[in-house]
């Protein structure tokens, strides 16, 4: 149903916008709200645009960290490691970043792919898809959490132009209202963000330790596999595998399996799981009581236990085959991140969607260890071998059942599993602190607007 709102022509002239969506009542109320709460202060009063440009010819380093929107975690604002050779730098790699710079997305601002630079070991280069900002006079942790607040997101999303690929300008961001609380409140909020970032780094380091320990114990840190473009295979192998695509027969895959079989006890994944099946296409309902895990929740290192769509208890009860239990392994089955894997470590009931493959380990092997094997080099190479499709990669349950899982001494597998668990524990604490900081700043803005 259409919604209506009336505004003065003078207000329209001042905004230089004639698109009706810009004048929605809730956005005008928010504008008035922020004007009162922020007392006329703008983001430009506490930050400035970075002007130091990146030029390939100026740097002798082999690699740089490319800070771009596609590698930004939408909740934490952490940019995943994304090293690129300087000679291969994309055209969008434009600005030299420093530690604690704030990067605010100018495309699809409603996604809130805003970041704070947390890397320092490599040359940092920011995309021009961000408004690259450096703070002045205010803790960057505080400005970052302001950029994650619901009021900021709604305000900058309103400024979007174009419907197909919404975008805003740097000026829209710099002119956004900026709420400045008293010094005590600011310091407390900024400290929570700082502690959250420390815990996030700890989580990343622990996960890296688990990965390195696994690959070192498997001898993969010193082993390389042939990746020739031209190779031969036997016709009997083609008949046996029932595959005729050349990708499946790359020699490196066979070398991996031979290396694992020669040096370790191995098991086929299909022989150690009691459940190996895709989820279902559920009926989504608003305010449902059962979470639905989609492929988007399966990130490179952890399962994102938020932004779930939901379904009803009735729908949940109709599909026991798609129920997710504590310790189950979830595999991303379709698209660019096919094969990405996370363990489910929650006691909350949930349903697996049709782009998620559900594995339930039936033996006493730690499912967290198995999930890490699938998510690191051993699993990635086997994903590359067994996935199908030319336009979009797919993994089917019968393909996943063929994966080889190498077994290490029980104490080593437990150590690896515990490192992953400690990583996820630190990640959870980090998320709680960041959520608290965001909630506190949003509440302070509401209170300030009410009092003004």
C-alpha cells in the first residue's frame, strides 16, 4: 500500500532532490532527531579524507594488503587478509591507509560494509569504493562504532542515488551528523570497541595456529603438488569416476591423496558420518522461533550466529532431516565459496537451508577437527576436484562422501580442536563487546534527541 507524506517546497529546494523516497516521513523524523542530538556537529569536524594516493611505481614491496568492500566482515568491520602483488593492483586500489583509518562504504550503504584498518604488517591500500577517513581529535574506535549505528546507516542510506546499484558520495558521509557524548561515555564506548578488536585478533591468531599445526602435522607446509595445465589420465579412471571434465583429473589431486594415504591413516568422510544431506527450502516467516542457517552464515573461519531468517516450529517439525544439532558440520554447497565449512557449536535448534550440506559425525573423532580439515588445504583441494558445474560450482552429498579425512594421533587432533574452540570463544566475546558498544551509542543518541 502506498504511503504519503507532505513537505514544504522550500525543504525540497534545500535538498535538491525530487525523488519521493527521499522524503519518507521516518527519514525526516530521523533527520530532525539527529539535528537535535548532534547539535550541528558533522563527521567532517572530527575526520578528514585521506589524499595520499597509491602508485605502483613508488613501491618496491612485492605485496600489499588491499582493503576492499568484498573482504570486509559486515559485523566486525574487520578486513580479511587480502594480499595482492603490487604489479597486479586493481584500478580501485587508490589510497594509502594507516592503522586505525576508518573506511566507510559508498556503495550499497545499507549493507554497512564499514571497516577500521587493523593490519599494519604490509603496505595498506584502500579501495575508492570507500570514503577513506583519518580521525582528528576523537578516538577512531568511537568514530568506527558511530558508523555501525542504526541511525548512521539509515541516514546515509537515505542519501543513496540510483536504484540498481545505490551509492553515496564522500560529501554525504562527511556531512553526516556526528554525536559526541561526554568524555566518560565516549571513553567507555571506545574502550569496548578496542577490547573487541583485541579479542578478534586473538581469535584469528588461534585459528591460524590450529591451521598451521594441522598442515605441519600432515606435512603440507613443505609439500607442493603438481599443477600442470597439460596432463594425461587413464580411460579406466574416467570410467570409474564417471567424470569426463579434465579439472577432476589434475595430477595434484592424486598426489594429495597418495601423500595422505602413504603417511597417515585415512577414512572416507562417507564412512564416518551418520548424516550427509542437503538442507531444505523452508517456508520463511517473520518473527519465527526457529533459525534457518543459510550459506551466507558459513564464513571463512566461523559460523555467523546472527542475521538469521526464521521459520515456524510447525515447519521445523515437518523436516527432521534438516535439523541441525550441536557438533554438526555445515558445508557451503553452491557458488563462489563452495566447500567453505564450519562446525555448529550452539544448542539452539536450527534448520539447514538447501544451499547447506549437513554432516553428522558418528564416530568418536572430534567433529571440530574434521571441519577444520575440510576448511583448510586438504579440504579445499578435494573441493576443487569433486565440485561440478561450469557457470557455478556445486558440491553434492555423494561428492562430499568421497572426501578423504587423514587421522592424526588423538592428542594432536584434540589439541587442534581445542585451538579452534578457543578461537570461537574469543570471537564470541568480541562480538558481545562490539554489540554492547553499538547498543550504548544508539541509546545515547536517542536520549540526547529526546532531551534536546
